[in-house]
C-alpha cells in the first residue's frame, strides 16, 4: 500500500505540494526498499528496535544507491521514468520475496519480539539525536551550493541528457549525485535542502548506528550512548551532512559494515559476510577512501578464521561468495573507469594534488588543524587524552615493560608533531614508525580485547594512510572518527568506573581528610561539568560555522579579525575566514538573478566578480559565462571585507548599477549593465524570489552540455568545458579556469 501510494503521489499530485511529494520521494529511496527486503532476510537476526530502524534506512540507502547506479549505466538518458521504475521494482521484488516466505514461522516470531532500550537509555539517545538534528537540519536549504557540490549537480544534468560517460566524469564514483538526483526527480523541482537531504539523513542515522555498535561491542548502553554523543558533536559529520558530497555516505556505510562484521565474528553468522561485501562495495563505488577500511575487515575475518578451525571450510565458502559479490559490484564501476583512455587526467589529479610524488609524508599536524577548523580546538585534545588513557590502561598489563614501551613511543609521537623535520632522514620521512609500532604493540597485547584491537586498527589504518602516504589528506581524515568516537567511549566508561572504585584503606587520606571515594566523586563531577562546557562551546562554534546567516558570520569574522581580545578569539583562538571550510554559509543572492534571467528581465552575456564562476552558471540554468571582457552584464559579489576592488574600474568602463540584491536585508550583489541609462538601482530582496526560482529548477530546464564522444575525466576539464561553450572566437576568449 505504501509503495502504491508513494507512486501515486509522485505521478499525480500537485507539483507544489512538496510537503506530500518529498515524503513520498524519501520513502521510495530511504524506507521502502529496505523495509520490503528485511523480513525476507529475517531482519538480519536482530530484535532490537533501534537496530531495525537503522537497517530499514541503511539497507534502503544501499539498495537504492546500487539500483540507481545500475540504472544510470543502462542505455539512454537517466530521467524520471527509469528512475521511478527501478526504485519501485527494487521494493516490489522485496515484497514478492517477502510474500513467498510469509509462511515461515521464524519471521513471524521475529516480528512479535521487538525489543526497545530502557526508558532512560531511549530518552538519552533521543536527546543526543535532537542535538544532532539541530546541527544537521537547521537551515539546511539556506545556503547556496559550494563549488564541489555544483560539480556533482552538473553531473546529474549530464546524465539526464543521456551522456553515457556521466558516471565516470568525476574523480570519484557517482553515488553521491545519484541519491540527490532521485529526490530531485521524484519531487519534480529542486532546492538545496532537497539535494543535501541524503547526506543529512545518513549523518543523522550514524548516531544510532554507533550507539548500536558500541552497545554490542561493550555489552553496555553507556558506551553506546557516549560514542553516539561524540559522533553528534563531530564537526566533520555536521559539515558534510550539509554538503552534496559522499563523505557522510561512506562514514555511515563503514559503520554499518562494521556492525555486520562484528556480528559475523561474535555470533558466527557467516551469511553476514555477504552484507559486509555489499556495503563495502557500494561504499567503494562512492569513494576510493573506502580502500582504507578493507585491512580492518580483513583482520576481523582472519581472526575469526583462526578461532573457528573446525568450521573453516564452511567459512571459506561464504568468504568466497562474499569476495565474488564484492569484486563483481566494484568491477561494474572500476573496470570501465580505470580502462578509459582519459584516466590519465584523474591519475594526474591524485598524483599532483592528493597523493603526491613522494612515498612518505608527515601530515599529523593536518589532523589537528582540520579538527580545529570543523570542531573547535577542544575536540581533538579530548579525544587524544581519552585514547591515551585507554592505551595506558592496556599497556599496564605488561607492568614496567608496558610503561617503558608506551613512554618511548609516546615521546616519539610527540616529537613527530613538535619537531617534524627531525624525522626526515635523507629523502625519506620516517615519522610513521612510532605510530606503526604502537599499532603493532596494541595488536600484540595478550589481554587486550578483540574489540579494542579492532577499533584501534580501524582508527590507525585510515589515519596512517591519509597522514603518511598522502600529500594532502585535507578533511578526508574524518573517515577515522567513528572508530575514535568508540575508543573514546570505551576510555571514558573505563575512567568513570576507575574513579568509582572503593578506596583502599591502606592508602593515606587525601586533601582535607577526603578518602579516595570522595575524591572520585569530585573528579567525576568536574569531568561532567568540563565535558558539558566543551560540548556547549563546540556546538556554538558549529552554529557560527554552519548554521548562522552569512551576514551574521561575517560580523563575527570582522570582530575576530579587528579585535585580538574578542570573545571569539578567546574561546576559539580564531574564526575561519568565510568560505574556507565546507558548508560554511554561502548565500550571494544568485536565485534572484536566475529568476530574472529566466523571465527575460536580464539578457545578454555576463561575467561575475569575486565569486566562483560555477555559481552564476548554475543559478542561471547552465548559461555559460561570457568569454569576453566587455560583456553586457557584470555581477559583483560583496564579501566580508567589502565590495571587490574591480568595481571602480567597471564603472569607468561605462557600466551602470541597475540592481542591488539583498540577502538577509543587506546588499550582497551589485548588478551592472553596459550602456544602461543612469538612475536609482532597483532593490531586490532575494527571499522574494527563492521559491519562484526553485519551482523553475526542474531537471528538464537545465540544458547542460551537448553529449560528447570523448569526455574528459578531470574536474578541472569539466569546469572549463562548461565555461567556454559559447566562445565563437578563440582569440578573444578570457581565462576562466584556475
């Protein structure tokens, strides 16, 4: 019934009824596929209500992503009709399979035994989710698209127009634009919030996933809740929940794959190897960063195979099936991608900008720099201190040998950050050695739990690859933070329990006659107050960085830059310059320009100043900017420092200010026109045009490029091709591309 109703709404409801069409679109993409298939799969043998909710949305996201990927590979344009048919068939196939198995009593028994957490645990988890929802959903559609997001949105248009190479035109896989395309097509028209919804949903769903994983790994609700809390305030996860990019997807799918893998290890459910393979394969199609997860899962499988020698042959059969599934799905994308004759462009991009030419680097400082940008300067130190406590507790089992090893490695690690050049020997950077030795020692600790070893490896391998093998990991380091959150939760729970131990009568009294139990109460109280204060500071920082109006952020940045004693500098050290980090509020008012362009009030060629050329191209419905230096229009964007310095020169060239676009009731765009009569400029409030523009943003309205026979693969080439499509005289072309 839900499937029929969703299709009916999409096909027959009023296009303006976004309140009805968007829930139907979300159901078809993120609810119904998983809901249809999971009863047949016995709900992955879980009766936990939280896990079932995670599985409904998580499994739906995997099935929808895979379905859309296969659909876009089929001959013909990737339009509304094949998309709706493919998603419907995915859910319908699950329903048919479910109806075949309804006679099985096991499924019925599982349906009747759903287990919820205790009321206290559920309320705490809901409170954590409420905080996370406020940072991930508030003003989700406020800001305009970032340049990288625009590249992904343009690929949707190219696929819509039938360019068969569209899935391979990015340096990454197409999953991160296929899911927004589904919501765009099913709703019928686009807003930034609609495009960002898949990433906000998966970022929010990561929280109960981490709770469930922490609870299973520790056997305690408290560890799951603490891990969920750390994830909820992580600035990377907040930023990418509000950005059309794949990081939220691969982080969530990585956690979901770990949930499958841990249950395979702990409960001897060999069939879960198939779901590990499916999850990792779809994640790897989305982004090659998932390669850094694979050694961790190989370790889990290897330990499991060593432990269960008697059933090893049966496990090998399941492992072979999982390997075939993984290889088959991954080859659908990577075989044509890597064999394309233009792959050299992508290889050059990775070699020059990401991996670099050297074999080894030391980019540990980048971890703390990026964490400070996204989560404020308090976040990484807290996680590092908790990880240190956990290491101390585990190395203590070797007594003085453990203390010695940990002290030597700790000093070496500190020196690699404080004195990075000291670790360069000849042409080799050997700063990775103490980190590698620490990871090896943790794996070899005899009494350390499998869970701690697995989580530490899940942290160390991605960070090791990104910090020591990549020239510029940038914010890709976020893929390791799920493991770090879980390790921090284990550490905090252990520290709390240690402070709760009864006092030793043989110990001398503490200050003011207090005994150890009283000191423990005091320390725990201080810890709660400190962590609450830090969480509040982080959340306010994230409000400034990602949720505040653009003009409000400018005011904060201006005050921070002008006054060294500003409260913002005292609390956060500094405020990032606008547009430095992903999802920083960007709103220039281009929708007003786009609506005037579509209605014919603005016409002729144009150039923009002080903004990426990608933005006005997109918001004028893929109209390439002018190739000449004397276009009909010059559009100038004001930033936090003021109007661009080119404005007087444009006025001297005979351009007249005809319109001023307001954002948050402040001027953000000056629209100049050549040979226009002088007079008072028209004042335009962007908010009055927002919805009218959105209603025009249908897939068919964005013409995109004409299909090309040998498309380039590099992001730069895509941008240049969009910018230069209207240049009739190459000699007069301007230089658009960076």
